[in-house]
C-alpha cells in the first residue's frame, strides 16, 4: 500500500486522508481499546471508525456515562463491548492498559480523558506499555498545499528531548512511515532556525550529530539532513536560493522539531493557517496509541485510527500469532 504518493502537484484537500482511510479499510479490522469515551466527539470517532471497518472497539470507562452519551447523540454502540470501570479517568486508563496486557487489543485509543492521564498509565514503569524505545508522538498531517503527507515529531510528549531521545523520536517516525505503507526511505529534515551549524544554537549541533548517527547506522531506514530551516526543508526554491543541495531539502516528509513547544506551534499553524488535517499517534509503546485532541474533527479521529490500524496490521503480519 502506498498511502501517500508524491505525484500530483496540486493535491485536493483531504485527498491524502481519503487514500489513508481507504487503505485501512483494506486490512483486517484491528481490535482497539478505547479509553473513557465519555463525550460525543470521542465516542463518535470510535463508532464511525468501527462502522467503517477500521477498528473493532472495546469501550472502557463508566458504562452508565458511555451509554448516556450514546443515547443522547444517537450513536449505535450495540456492536461494541463495554468494560465498566470506576468513574475516574485514572481507573479507565489503568483498565485499558490491563486489557492490552491481556491481549484484548492491538491499539489503545484516547477518549475524552486528559492526555496526561492516559500517558501516565502507558508510561508506568510497573504495568505500563514501555519498551526499550523512547515513547514519542507523531502528527500525520494532510497539508492541502503540499504533495506529500507530512510527519511532525515530537509535538506532544517529549518537552526538551536530548540527543538520545531524538534518535528514538526519529526512528519511531521512520518505522511508522516504512511499516504503515507511506513509502520507503522517507526524507527527514531536522529543523532549526538556520541551516548552518553554530554553537550559538544548540539544535543545529544536535541536527548535525543526528545526521552523522544515520551515517553510522544508528538511525536506519531514512535519508536525513539537517540542520534545515523550515522554508528550505519544504520548499525547493528556498533550498535552491540558499544553495542547499540534498535529497531532503525542499522535499521533506518527516519534520523533526527541536522541542515540544516549537513542534506544537508548527502543527497548529499548519492546522489553522494552512487548513491541514492532523492525525495523532504515539509510538514506542507495546502497541500504537491513538492520541486525539478534544478539538479534532471526526475525520481526523478516523485518520488517526487508520494510521494505527495500518501499523498494527504491519506488526501483525511481521510477527504472526500461532493458531491456538
């Protein structure tokens, strides 16, 4: 599956997500644990993704509240299993993680609880979903004016990542790109304010070090360049004017930001100024975690579920489960 080919010069708004969702409908339905879907948008996102055949949803949280939301907004939850918990967000998050450990889900999806609450359960040293890889977040963005799907990382989890954390952040995003069908060997731009290495801006030094780490195969499966300023990372003419010659400059598919603040502002600028759609997924845990915002549209929620489903399906096929 090639969800996001770099072909049309003027892609239609939303067309990349259309292909992404269509691709997810073409794989086997992925069992998904939806944590605390206690408002209309989070419950609707899960139900519509299930009705589209992308996920099979298990709803975890206070059953009375979930059923009340469904009734008030005419949402059909008859095909969903409901796992009742105490009425707190923490209880729902803890039970959701337990269900993953019990093999009841291949994906974890955030409902209407706070991000901190679900991530606390995911990242817990005892009983959480940690792996040897640093947990990080990727925005998968459909920007109407840009040919390729754009990944922005990390804009939600790691506040001030150090060099080792950035290595994992990049590898997580690259693995998602390669495994979920976006293509192979993504072009990764490590962003800073300028495209030259200077001791006055530490992120430029880290960018250069990360590129050397890729040369030494400490980061694999991608083409890296940096430091790059945002303009010459995504615009060929800007790269030409600056005299930057690389396979990445002007054509980046993964944008690695210096810290969470800059990444969050970049993603929201793309959303509100460039009218981009943004799907959100957390990587580096035992299963993909769909991390949506209360402001997300139902379409963005479905796209997030689609990304997680494609990644979960790729993992399933690479490590087939023996028949009982």
